[in-house]
C-alpha cells in the first residue's frame, strides 16, 4: 500500500485498519441522535464492588442486545515509526457490523480503494487492493489476532477494542475493578468509568503478551428502529488504539446508525467480494497447517 509516496509497512497497514473505532478527525463529528454524551468521565474513586461492576456489565449487555447492526462513515488516522522516521496518514473509512460476528471495513483515499477487511463468523479476510499484485488473505475466525500483522483486523478484535462486544457469563471481575474474558485464546480486559460505560480495553495473547489497547470516549446514542430513543444503545464516537510496536490508530465515526441503511449481505460474503474486487492472489492462512501468516 502506498500513500503520499511512502510504502506503508505491513504493521502500519494492519494498524491502519485493525485497531478500531474513532479519532480526533479534522472535521467536526456529527450524530443523528444529537451531540455526544458527557465524555471523559473520571475513573471511579476506588474500584467498584463486584455488585456494582456486575450491574454495569448487565446494563451494557442489555444495550448491545438492542444493536443488531452498526454502520458509519468515518476518518481513520494512523501513525507509525520505521527506519525513515515517523509517519502519519489519514484515510476515509466505511464500517459495517452485523452482530454477533459479521464485519466489513472499507478504507479509501480520494475515492480509491486501498483495503477491504471483514469476516462472516467462520472466516475473516483482508484485501490489499493497492498491492502489486493485489491480494486477499483469508484466515480462520478461531485463530484470533495473535499472529501479528493483519491479525488485529479480526472482527472480534475490532468489536472488543471498540467496546461493542457483549461480555459473556464466563467473564470474571478482577480486584482492580475490571472485567476479563477470553475469546479465541485472546484475553479481553475492560475498565468502566464512573458513568458505567466502557473506558478502555486491552487485549493479550495466550502467553499474556499485550496485543493492543484502546481508550473510548464521546459516547452517543445510536438510532435503532422500533426502539424508544431513551433505550438506544450507546457507542463511542472516538477510539484511540495502540499496539506495543508503537503504532497508533484513531478513527472518528460520523453519524453511526443502527438502521442498516447501507448494509447488504454481499458485504460479508467472501465469494461476492472476490467477484467484485478481483484480487490477483488469494492466500489462505491457517494455524492448523502450520502457516502463520506474514509479519511486520
């Protein structure tokens, strides 16, 4: 992928798409449901009791249960360092989620498609449309994001970092007042702020090594059909995500909606995407056969 004359390193490309949701975009953010709710709520003065934390978890899960789809345009900013110094890029983003497990993310610049990432619940994929030759890499959903590179584009990773993954009953409360659970070998740890909304998420691999972390702010109520406005689920407009290698990604969502105005089944169908995007190469990755995929 080349932007502004720079070849984007593989890790930067992963971070560019994968650490999802929000940013300090140069344009003003808008929302169909009004201005953002109060942001940057302080952390609790002391760790919440398990009873309080369970109340927040149950309330959050009840909200997310009302969110069947999520779509939004946005602006994605990413920073990375290499042997040539520090770099910054900005691209347009279109995000489509169909819960519980389908996802699509389109990244473009000046109308030209660069990346298309997504998944259908069994597989997930990343189209690199600017590579020569263009290609798509396909992964098993169960392999999760612990392979480096494109791993952070795994849809479950996106939902987790954005704070829109439902918390399972098997989750445990920590002594620090956080909630922790595991999916596909990746441990999610979520901290709530004093308002009872998610404030930060960290992901760690099976060995306990940090995969990525995110902070969430500027929550808005997302309009959903046939649900009263006061019960609309709340989504963070801005997420800042970081990886231990030094990459940083910010995505600002612009007027997220739960009404599926632009969502189509073909967005999450690999065969349809192959016909529409015509990649030169199709590469299947699977831990089962020992292929570990590209790394930075």
